[in-house]
C-alpha cells in the first residue's frame, strides 16, 4: 500500500512538472524579444543572439529560412544565418529615426518557414549626448525704449538640441547684468522658452547698448552647451505695447480643409495714437517656414486662413506664434500663441501588404492550411482606422485574424480539387468603419498543385474489335486509349498486357506500344483455328504511388477466302477426285447418277459452294444441280448413245476472289442384268458391313446420349453462374445439303450475329462491313444480356445412293 501510494504521488508530481514546462514553453514562444543598443554604434556591432533567445539551433534556423520581413531598401539590421546573431548594418542615428520622441523603439518582424512562425523583435535605441545645443543665430538684436518699465519681458530665441529626454536643453544661463535677468518658461514637449526681463529701467544717455551672453546647457554628463550674443539697443518714445484681447486663442480645423478656409481671427489693441497705435500682425520669428506655407495671416485683419494641405496623419495640432506690432518709430510688439487642433477625417484607405506567401498549395492539403500572411494598416485613427478584412469571392479560402493586430492569415476552408480548378484569383478586401467607409483590394493568385488521385480511364470498357484473319504483322491491329485528368507525370500513362503464363494464352502473341496503346500481333491469326479471344490491357500512370486501371479487350476474327474447296466424293484410292459410276442403260429421265460432295473450311459466302459442269461429252444426257451437286439423267438412253461418258465438275466458292476444285466422274452404261449383279454383290458386301456397323452404331449412340445429357447439365450450371457482362458466344448449326456448310452465332450488346454458309435463315440481314459473312438475326428471346454458349461442331451428312 505504501509503495503504490508513493508511485501515485510521483506520477502526480510528474504531471505537474509537464504542465509547468508546457506553460513556460508557450509563454516563451509567445513573448517578444527585446534588445537595447546605443545610437552611433559601429557598423557590424552585435545586437543580440536571436537563435539562442528563440531556442533554435543554427542548422534549423538556416533550414527554415529565418529572415527579417521589411520593405526598407537600406535596413538598419541584418541577420547572419550561420551564427544566428543580429548585427547592425549601418549607422544608427536616434535623432534621424525617432525625432523628438522620448522612447525610440524599432520593431522588426521575423519569419520562420516550414511551418510558418512569426516572431517580433523590439530594439530600443538608447540616446547618447552627441549633440550640443545650437541657437538659430549667433547674435540677436533687441530694441528697447528707454521708457520701458521694469518687469518688461522679451522672448528670446530658443536653442535646439536634437538629443532627446535628459540630453535635451535643460537650462539657460545669462551672464550677470544689472538691468536684465533671465526667466525661463516651460512649454509643451519638454521645451523651455527663455525670456529677458527688464529689472531696472534703462537710461539711454548712460548706456546706449547692452551686450548679453545667453548660454543653453543640456543634461548630459559632461554637459554640452551653446551660446548666443544678445545685443540690446535702447530707444526712445513709443511706450505702449499692443495687447491681445484674449489670453488664449484656440481653434478646431477639419483635415483636408479647402484653401481659403478661415481658421481664426486674432485681435490686438494699442493705446498709442497715430502710427504708434496702428497694429500690424505677423508670424512670430520662430514659426517654421513649412507652417507658413500651410497658413496665411492677414497683416491688417489678423485672420488666419488655410493655404496648404492639412493632414491629420502628419500633424494632429499646430502651435502658431502670432506677433502684433505697432507702427511707431520704434515698433512695439506682443507675441501670442494660437493653438489649432486638427480633426481626423476618413481620408486614408487601408493598405494591404502580403508578408508571406506560398507559391503553390497541394490539392490534398487539410482544411485550415495557411496559404499566405497579410498585414493591413490604416493611417486614420479611431473608427476611421479600424479595419475588417475578407475575401470578396465564393472560394474555398477564408481569412483568419492573427494574434498580432492587423495581421491576417489566408487559410483553406474546404477541400481542393485541381481537376476542377487549378488556380484561384483571390481578391482580398480591407474595409474600415469610417463614415463613409473606405476600402482597398489586393489580388493574390493561388496555384493548386497536382496530387496523383485519379486513375487512368479507358475511352471504352470493354473494347470490341473485328480483325481479318491472315493479318499483316507489320501494321497495328488496333489501339486502346486511356486518359488521366491529373497533370504532368501523374497523367503520363504507360500500357502493358499482363501475361497469364499459359502456353496457349493468346496474350503471348500480342505486343502493345507502352506509349500510345497500339497493339500488334506477333503471328497471323487463322479463323479456322481461332475465331475469338479475350485479353486484358492495363494502363498505369507515372505518379508516386502509381495508379492503374485494366480493361477487357474482345477480339473477333473475320473469315477470309483462304481455303479452296476440298472434294470429298468421288475420291479414288490414290487420292485424286475421280470416280466411276455404272448405271443401267434402261433408266428413265431424272435418275440420280451420283452426288458430288465437297467441303470448304471457310464460312459464309467464302464457304458457299456452287457446282457446274466444266466438261461433258453429251449435254443432252446429264444435268448437274448447282447447289446440291446431284447428277441426274435428262432423258432415257438410246442404243446410239455411247457406253461411257466423262463428266468434269467444277466446284467453286463465292468469295470475292473465288477458289475452286474439279472432280471427274466416269459414267458407264451397262445392261440391266450386269447392273443388277453388280448391285447384288455390293448389297451382300454391304449387309456384312451393316451388321458390324449396327453394333458399333448402337454403342456410339448410347455414348453420345450420355455425353449429351452431361453437356446439358453442365451448360445449365454455367448459365446460372454467368454474369450479365458482355461475352462472345457461339452456336453452331448444321446445314448440310450436298455441301459441307456451317454457321456461327454470337451476341454483341443488343444484337445477334451469325456467320452462315450457303443456306440463310429467312428474315436475316447482312451487316455492312462484315465481308458478306455476318448476319444480324432478330432477337426473339427475352430482354436479357445472357448469351447461350453451345459447342461448335460440324456435321457432315453423306448420302450414298444405290448403285448397280
């Protein structure tokens, strides 16, 4: 029990340690790296070790292409990917980068690829007291009437120090003088305004001119200083100063105000009379020239009008020193500051910047994959600067806001399919919430890269081809074609024929062009040996991994007239087609003399045989049936007729180029008694033969009956197990009438075809292009795709006539 409790305690502490480590890792990943450097450091100085601070080794830093994202042509810093250090690229002048700013921070945006990460680096530039206070002039002249009462104040020129904060001008010192003392007034933005105060009335007759030395000192250690000589000329008379009616002048002005717009009117009075009481308004001597190009001051009326461009993004307020002077011999003047506050208008459209972008996106990428990172910036403030970002079309992409302000990520929101669309033109729209709102657009092209996700598809399935026998081995038999909607290697298709390895396989005699699918035969086919065959073709693409599809190819061999007729009867002992027939002289007309029998291995018209008499001694005695080959007498014989007649019979087929054979029949006329005797001898021999034949016939018929029943059962079982897919089937018919003929029936789709001999079925039609061998039969069966398969057989019916 104690041991199990101790183990449980250890496990709990281990979980706590893992959680603490995870929180510390996440905090470190989300934290911003911050460095500090002094201005004016030398080029090449080290800012910090980014690789170490990010916790990434140098190899990973280089492999993931860590870089600084920025549009500056002359960056202040650069990253060395070899050692992971951040270096200074050029001189860093704080006064140039952050003019009049208390804190000078340079924000760098850095990116790590694969996967995409963004880190922000803040570099604070520390001020160095490298500038001395400088007055605009080396000498300042002042004219003061001797009637001026003690306490009069005279504004002096301020010294400018580009350094900031404690290194700016901190104090002014005036060389000791009995008539004047120095008074410093605090102004906004750490500005100190020196005033010269008269503490003892002047006596022109005693001293006509006073020379004072004013020193400006900054807060550095050691401190830097600058001086100006103040020359005071003592004048006489005009002893009244212009006085402004208001202590404070302020106005509100919309940015982009039209030229000529009245901003404010100042008014001052002078108690003197005549020229000494006439007021002339002018800009203070310290007013910047650029400010004078933006505003116009009417010297007579004191109206301030707009003459230049007023932009809130450049200046949110203006402080203009106005001087009111009289026209006395020695003019007296009074200064007053006018404060103009600029109101922001929505006059800046959001700016879109693509900070990171993937050149292509695979079509099998997951939903939520980041495609690009964009930043949006609006120079306006308040609601005018608040921006929303979206994509303007219905595309499988969406914009997701980032943790950093004004940063967005373009990610996939649904699956991609390159075969449907290979690239997208994304229009990113950024819109602010001002009135009226302004928007901007940026088009990003996203290319969808291909992935091998489609199998090759054949144009037909299955293929059916008809070829003639005795085909040419040099020419392709036919070709198959497959297509793949993928791209590049994923769409490159290679064909091959799988070999089943059997010796009798037809695929062994076929060869396919792997590039174009053309199929060539390695041997010529013989219709009489092979009438149809089937094989498979496999199409494989070149993707990784590759995909393949197979298709069944059914080939039907068409018959050609390449077999000459063969004489079966008469046939002599030496093999020649010659025979002798003896008939009684007293036979009547129409007597069957004999029957010439022939066979042609071809089918259809090529195997349809016709008989004709090529040579005959007496045309009036014998006639030949051109279809059956029967030779009959035309009339009765007379005493004058010769006893022996020679008949040469020509047997030819009906092919386009017909082939033929000849048979010779010698007909001998004998007396009736001799004919009967010969007939008896033949009959006796025949009876003995018939007894033996009858015995063997009974055995044969019994065997055939048993085999027939077995064949019927096997055929019924095969029909039940057959699918409805297309197959080529044959049905042999016996149609022999003097000539050995045969027919083949098969089915293709919804049509039945029959290759026939000389006798055709009624209602059959010849199919064009079948070389007169193929007939289309009307389908009298039910609408079924099944095709009966029967054994191809040939039957030869031989009829022996009775001869004497």
